[in-house]
C-alpha cells in the first residue's frame, strides 16, 4: 500500500512539473519570440459603430403636393476617431472653426443656458436646462452653483487656456458643453453647424489640414415648403432634451437625433422617423484603416394629409378678410381672432382647418420670440384647442333631443311673447315676438322662448346626453388631440364650485351657461346632423406611404363612433328644413339661394363676456347628399355666416368659374385697342387672389331683422 501510494504521489508531481514547464515555454514564446507581433495586433481594434442618419419622412397634402420636404444640405461635423487627443489642440480647432463660421454669418449649434458675455448670468425660463447642466451626469456642481461657476468648471475640465480672451473662452466653453450634452464619442459624432452655405463648405474643404476630425456631410434637412399652410397642425421638430433622452434612448434615439415636438411631426413620429444605418470604423496604430457600412439607412415614411393646400390657403384668406373687414365697421370692430373647420361629411376627414391670427412655421423656427410675442396669441390652435360657447348653433341639439324623446313633435308649437315666465325669479328673453312657433320656425328665426320651454321639459340629463352623442364636450380622439371642453350641467357647476339651479337648463338649451366646445367639435356636430345622427371620428392623416410614395403602408378608414337611435322618423326632416330656411335669409353676394343645391346652416351669437359676443355658424352642403360640413367662430365678431358662401364657392371652385366668366365678359366688352392691352386672362389657378368684402351696413341690419339670433 505504501509503495503504491508513493508511486501515485510522484506521478502527480511529475505531471504538474511537466505542465508548468510547458506553460513556461509557451509564455516565453509569446513574450520574447512573438512579442512584437502580438504588440502590433494589440494596437489594432474595431471601435464599434457609427450611426448613419436616416432622412425624415415628408408631409404632403391630399394631392401629393409637398408641405414639408427634405433638401440635401451640408452639415459641419466632428468625428472623434479623427480628432486630436490633446484637449488644448482640440480647443484651438474648435475656436478657429467657430470664428470661420461667424465670419460667414453661420451660427453653430449651442444650447448652454448662459449669457454670452461677462458677468455671466443664467438665461430666463431655462430652469430645466440649468438643472441638467449642474447635475451629476454633466458638470457635477451644487444646485447653488452660479453661471460663472459653470463656465469656470468647463474651462478647468477642458483645459481652456488663459491666453484666450473672455469671449473666446466663452465660445469654446459653450461648444464644449454642447459636446458633453450630446455625448460626443467615437460612436457618436458631433454636429457643429447645420445647413451651412457652399462658400463655407469650400473654405473648410480647402483648409481641411487645419481641421483634423472636422468634416462636411451631405444630409437631409427639413424644409417647410408651405410654411403658412396648416402651421399649427404640421408642428415642428427639435433636439432631444436630457429629460426626454432617458426614455427615448431605449427606443434607439441618440443625443444628436431630432424628434417631432408638436402637431403632425409629433403625432406621426413613428412613421416619419426612419431607420438609421450603421458603419464600423477600424483603427490600426492610431489611424483609421477602414470604414465599412454595415447597414444602410432607410428613410422615413411620407405622411399624406386629407387637406388640399390650395383650398386651405383660400379658407385662410376668407377668415382673414372677414376679420379685417370687421375692423372697418362699427359692429365687430373689436374682432381679433377666429377659426373655421371644414370636414368631409361622409368620412370625417378634415378638408380645411384655419386659425386667425396665424403664422408661418419658418418664421417660428427662425424667430420664435417675435412670433410668440405677436398680438392675440397666434400660436394657439383655436380650431381644436379654443373653447367657446356655441350659442344658438346648439339649438339643433336641443331640437334633436326634444323630438326624439317625445317631448314635442315637429308640428307642436310654443308661443313666443318675448319673455319666458315659467320661473318666478328669472325672466329670460327672446330677441323677437314670434307668436306660435314649431321647431322648423324656431330654428329659422332662432327663437329662444321655444328652446327654453322644450329644454326645460326635456331636462338637463337628456340634453347633456344628446350633446355628447354629437361630440360636444367630448374627446374626439383626433390625431392631434384638442381640448375636450365641457357641457352645462350640475357636474360642471360642481367642478367650478358653482351652484346649479333649475333655471340653468334654460340657458343650456340655447348654448349658453357654462358650456365650452371647440370649432372642430362644432363641425363634427354639423357632420352628424348631415348624416342624420351618425357621427364619424374626425381625422387629418389620409395615408402613410414609403418615402418615394411607391407603396402605401396604411390608409385611414372612416370610423363611426356614435349613432343616435332615431325614435322619431321625421326628426331630421324638421331640423334640416329649419336650417334650410335659416340659410335663405342671406342676401346679395352672400346669398345661398342661387347655389346649385340647398344649404343647411344654423348661426349663433354666443355671449363671451359682459356686453361681448362671438359669432358662430355650423352647416352642411349640399342638402340631400351632403359632402362638406363646416363650422366657424369669430371672437367678438359679427356676421360670421357671410363666410359660408365663400367657403362653398372655394371648395367647389365656383369662385374660379365666376372669376373666369367675369374676365371673359370684360374681354368681350373691351374695344379692340383695350383687348390688345390685355396680356393674360385670369385662370382658375390664380383667380383666388383676394376675397370680396361684405356690402354696406344696411345689408346686415336688414338680415338681422330676418334672423334675429345673429
């Protein structure tokens, strides 16, 4: 046993010594014989990948005409793999590049929230950016650190030399901070300046030996081709902020990416964004030896809207002209804002959506402060976010509910003696003395007494229920969102800390009291009447296509979201007849009676504040086979109904036909010498250069007597 045990021990020792010897020989070979070879190999490495930016998708109108497109532009970038390692050498390049751009009038990218000159101060309204700058991921300074402290820390951190002037130090520090903020690294290049002119590109190329790591790249740059078409709805793109990046980095976004900030740009981000490509850089002995594209970039998709930009431009002019005309009149001279919405009555597609005042997206981008500071807040999208009392346009809802719930029939009458006396403590009035009126007459002359009475008998619960079915005070699930508003009811009064009294139902029945709806909701209401109780969801995105529009990815399908259960078969016959009669009160060039088909409208003058009223309208055309539904409001305005004829003319091209006929008649009446002086005949394409204005004040007074509510 002892001999066998010793043999095993010595065998184990021998094997261990042999293994150690072999390892020693191998190690000596690696270190001495092949040491130089492996040293060279250690200097060669693949340093990950870089992102190739994908072009953002374009936005076009219903005819495929570009509203937002891309152009090829030149961006100045810095790539860390080619940038000097020495911080001070980097600073010298940064300063030279900044001064070259400054001389050419080009602004480099910078977002540091600190003034450009001493004594340094934080910029106003930049609290989040200031907190980000001081946090542990960036400068790691205390919350009480001053702007001077931040600049001093950047100077220290990046070894910015004292030989520079204060101005030069500030330039370098600002750009250094931007690099820090954008996570400048081998895999993440830095965008120094965007869309630089060709003369600057030529200079940088010519002096490239002075700018190691600096390069010029051709990339897609966002161009708002029609900046005044749907500016509120199109929206803008912008850089990713630190607080956003925490969430977006998991979705594949980088610090240098842009993202939709508002409107279609934001709502359709997932389609517009595109898919970035990648490339790998190999460095040997400190030099780049190869750059290989491993994944091609795929551009974003093109978003096609439901709006024809030509009609949109006409609609904008109609609203603007009407308000400008009111400024010259005693009535409505204080009108300052408004909105008009036109929908496809058969689908809910937005055909036009305009605001006044408005703006151009290009002005917004280039000089935000100037645009935002303009009078009457042009950045508000009144069409979807503005909330207004609907006034007498709401009477169509009251009529629907009262007849459908059996409170009245279409023939039943209520006697209007100007004052409603059911309640002892309140005596609301009508604008006229109408005598016995049924629902048709009540809608035609907008009799308050009729709707006070049927509204009281109906009750607020049913009135609120039907208003909701029409889309009023509801979330419409529109792509761009929009204010929900609220309806006059006990719950709303409780929300505002107000006492509800039975008499409030009277005001609710005529679209007054505490009710607030958007012009889009009013257009949806008109569309629902046109469809006899069927409500479609409104939408503005028609379809999604590949970048070059060769393939359709997605199409929006009309969606029914509500149907009124019609219990009274003649319900909409009576409502429509009342709205047709209301439309026939308009005279002169605003008359709706000489159109090819009948028009149905309802107007209102909702109270805005003490002794101030708005002017509102809803309607659809043509009666019998409605194609468009519309609504509009003018804040502190008058006679908004005079826009109805212009809207119909503009949509169907009647205005262009009239213009061509007028031009032809004028040409026929010319003498031969006059005809020879005519250089061009007006065509439909350019006929809509301006809108004719309402006639004399007497026209409105006569009309007001016929339709007393407006």
